[in-house]
C-alpha cells in the first residue's frame, strides 16, 4: 500500500552573482517564479504530478516522493520517519522541499 505525500516549499533561494555570470537575462530572472515558500501540494500516487507544481522540479524530486510514498525511511539521517528534504537542481534559483508521508492510499480493489 502506498501513502499520500505532502510536499511543502520550505525555501526559495537565488544566486544573483551566478545569474549575472551564466544566464542570458542575468539577475533580472530573480528567484523561482512558479513556487512560493509555504506552498503545499499533495501527491496521491500514480506518478501524477500535483496540479500547479513546477514540471522541472517534479522531474528532480519525483524519486524521493515515490520512495516516501512506498514507505522508505531516511532515518537515521532524518529525525522524522517518512520524511526527507530535497531540492530542485536549478543551481541559480533552487527551491527546497519538505517531503512527508501522509495516510495510506487504499488499493484500487479495496
């Protein structure tokens, strides 16, 4: 049985010095425009990205979300069972996520 997973945006970061050095629009791009700190999303299984979530970040964090949904543990590294912290791979404007298991999702034949 898999679990629903709550995805919470913990922090958005921005490195303007890298943006100036590497991006064609420089630091005017600013931090991630798609997500805000405190935003929450619920993963309900079937590899379906939660509505309103960033597709690029989804590609980056899906493995961790799927793992938590399947009951994996990241203890002893994390203090809480069924939880992990991950981020998208945008090195200039990364977003950090809290991934937490929720209640079980009933099997389709239940």
